[in-house]
C-alpha cells in the first residue's frame, strides 16, 4: 500500500507505530476544490477549522494556499502566531473563552471574535476597553436547524450550549449599541453541526440567517456585512457513506445565497465558511502494528493493535465507523472476519467491528483510513501511553511534523512535593 508515493510498510519500519500519515497533495487539492467550487461568488472567505487538526505545519500549508483559520482556544492561537500565520485572517470561536485567551487574541490583532453569549459580550468589551481597542465581532446564532448526525456533534438545534437563540439577538445588539462601545458588530455566525450529509440543511440555514440580517438592519439601522455559516460537510469513512461533494454543497449554498441576495437586495454581503474535516480527513491514515489475538468460542475473533482509543477516540465516543486493510498484504484476499481492538484498558476500546481482512499475524501493519480529522487533535495519554508521531508524505518523500512522545515527555510536567522528593524509590538502573 502506497500513500503519497511512499510504501506504508516502510514508513512503519522507519517511524514506528502507531503512526499518523498525511498526504500533503490531498490536503492541498481539497482546499483547491473549495476555492473552485465557491469561485462563482468572489466575496467568499474559506477558513480552515483548525480543531480538526492543528500544527505549525498545517498553518504553513494554509497560509501558502490562502486560507484563513478558525481557532477555538489560546493554544490554537499561539500555534498560529508561532507559525507566522497572518492573524488578521483568523476568526476566534468558542463558547467559553477565558480572559487570558481574549487578551492574547487582541494582542495579536486577530481578525474576528465570534461572541457566543452575554457573559462573553461583557468580558470581551472589558478586555478591549482595558487595551484601548475596538474589536470586530460576530454574534453566534443558534438557528434551530435540525440535521441527522450524532447528537454530540449537532450544534444548530435550539437546545445547544452554543450561541444566542434568535429571541436573544435583539438584547445582545442593544447591549453592543448602548453599553459596549469597544465592540463593532460585523455580522452573524451560525453552524449546524458536523458530518452533515443533508444538502437542504445548508439552504435552510442561509435563509434563516438572511432573515435575521434583514430584520436587524431594519430595526437597528445597521449595515451588517458578514455571514458566516460554519462548516460541517460530511466525508466518506466507509463504503456505506454517501456524502455530497464539495461542488454539490457549494451549489446548494450559493443558490440559496444568491436567491436571498436578490430577494433582499443585499449585494454587499460577504460569505464565510469554515470547513475542517472535509479538507483533511481523507488525506490522513493511521498505521498500527498487529499484536495479540483472541478467538471467542463460537464468537468474534479479536486482533489487538498497538494503539486505539487514545489516538482515535471517535469509535468509543461517537460509534464512528472506519475501514482498514493489512498494508503488507494489500493484494491478498480476505480470509476471516475480525474485530480490531485497541490496547487500552477499556472494553469499549474497539476501532473496527467485524471487518473482513486477510489472515492477520503479529507484526502485520494495519492501515485505518480517513483518520486525518479529530484523531490527533482528540488524542490523549490514557494509560500513560505516548502519543504517536505524525508525518507528511508527498512525491515519495516523508517528513515528521509531530515527533513521537517519549517516556520522558510523559513525566515532563509531573512534580513531586518536597516532602517526598528525597525519599528513595524506583530502580536505580532505569532512566
């Protein structure tokens, strides 16, 4: 099995396993599809939702390709700053931004801050006032659009922790106009969720946000100019998945957008979208090494790998489904149905249930597809296991973009109280 011109079995030997592998050309091509698909409306800005996968390398790639960034934490902001990303092209989202994070955002002159609630309105205005700055903001709207996806990644329904309900918008705007002079309202933000396959949900969202634009502009004599409709386009994890293409989604969004522009005569509106998963997910795979196995009498056969829920928590969190092949037996016929289990001390640590594969032996390299999004970014050190390395491949070359953690890395933040520091313990021969 080759990815980016590199033999995955050789990559596993060179860099070890588990190993995240990203195809740089695939990432760039996905972004270019967005650029082409939305070119019919030139006033479209594409932000990469960096929570899907955020490193300094990614910031460099996105800068080269002309994308902006959607960031949701001080850590993501700091990563972008450190990578030399133009911070005016960053939008700061999130439902509970800290004062420290807001100060960092203002200090680096971030492009927009999406305000999620009344508490944040007051806090952000206070921070901006102390710094003698005026901040361009969007208000996040909870649009009430229901979509069929896992309940944990729905964000547009009314019973959501995110955003202002429509009935709360007027109060928020009045506070900005009358009390918060350091905030400048530029527009509205809305997001309906992740892994969305329903094209009609985006048309519904555009219509709802336009209605609020018109109402707000008329009632408050304002001139809102920016409509951010988030991201959430679904991707193909398994053969059963049939997501719309980037071009199909763009057609639905732009058709609804242009129809509303004409209906309300609002030609000045800027469209902003925030794809993440659909840019990077299918350009990433994870390589594991097979280890032990167990045959349940008259039941499943489990094959354990050297990773699992700590490097990919999505199956245990969302019941996410994946597909895999045995990389060193890529051309062999399937001989048995097995369940790929993780190494972690949880019964729910199962990556793939009941998949047909060639006979697996200890040491075989198993490649799980579509792990580019929300795998490394959600990884943990559960069971005190080191996080894997991540590499990028292109044209037969490979480079490390995240080094594999060592045992020393695991304890680097540990502290021992002084009263215990001098007690003798441990093996003197272990380092």
